[in-house]
């Protein structure tokens, strides 16, 4: 379970597409129904984030468990982000199996800190350089209208995935991602579908929950979940 959790969550946590501010309201582009135009607007929103976000503080709850069972381990931390890429984790509480904390949760936080400004971030970003997008239609998500895009990776890479993205129509921010890694991180992984959900906090879209349901060969299913809450945002005026 350790290698599976590390590989998959390194991919997920390296992705930073949802921390984007709203694009100013205005007329839709002529090609608004076209995936490439929507994708371009998302990139604009992500760029605006860099100019507007100074820092934020949040809490995270990490957990690993078999479906229908209590958690084998849980970790509650406080995470502070300072623009452009500094992340600091402070432990609040620890429960469960010790080696999961050391070899899974601890390594995940280390990997995220390193990936925030490194090569992995560029290679895993949801951009036209990494994905081909196609407009599937529209959907309502938590009362907000979204475009739904299919995402096909441009290369067979463990840092990319095949799946779908829900793009908020008003803010042109990613509201939800779901899919599977383009390349299995291990022989032992049969399937590893994941869902990442975002929430709108003030002008920003930030993670709400990550969940990876991994089918491990000869061992069965395990769930790795991260829940995000209590955001305190410091934005530039």
C-alpha cells in the first residue's frame, strides 16, 4: 500500500490547476463551446491566481482505510501556503498505524513541498502542453454550471491521467477532476481511479477532497483520502 499511495498522491498533489481566481465577468468568446477556447480561459484564470494570492492557511485530514472499515491511520495537519510556492506543514494530531504516518503521510507532504516548484509540477499541470481536451457537454455541480471536458494525455507518463474535468462556467476554474493514471505506478496496482473536488473560497478555487480507490493485486481495495477545510486566505488588494 505504501508505494501505491506515494505514487498516486504525488501525482495528484503535484497538480495545481484549481488554485485559480475568478476571471472577470464578461462576454463569452465566440468559440466558448470549443474545448480549446475553454482550456485557454482556464489558463488565464490560473495566471491571475499568481498575481492575487499571497498566502493561505488550511487544515487537512489524511486517512487510509479499506472500504467499509475504520481508518488504519489518520493524520490532521495545518498547512500554510506562501506565494509563489512555499508550503509548511504542522502536525495537529496522529492516530493509527505508525508506519503509514512515516512512510505514506510523511512522504506525501515531502513530495508535495518539493513538487510545488519543481519539474514534476510542470509535467503534471493540466495544460494544453500535457493534454488534448474535447468538450463533452455541460453539467451542474453543487448548483453551479460547468463545462465537462475529456482529457487525454499527450504521452504515457505516470504524472498524467486519462479522465474528465468540470470547468466552472463563471470563473473558468477547475471544479472537479476524475480519472485514472495514464501509466500504472506499480505492477501491484490493478486500477486506481481518483476524484479530486474543489471548493470556491472567496475568489479562489481550492481543494475540498481527494480520494483514490486503489485495487491492489492479491490484496484488494484500499482508499486514500485527503479532506481540506478551514481556509484562511490572504489576497493581494
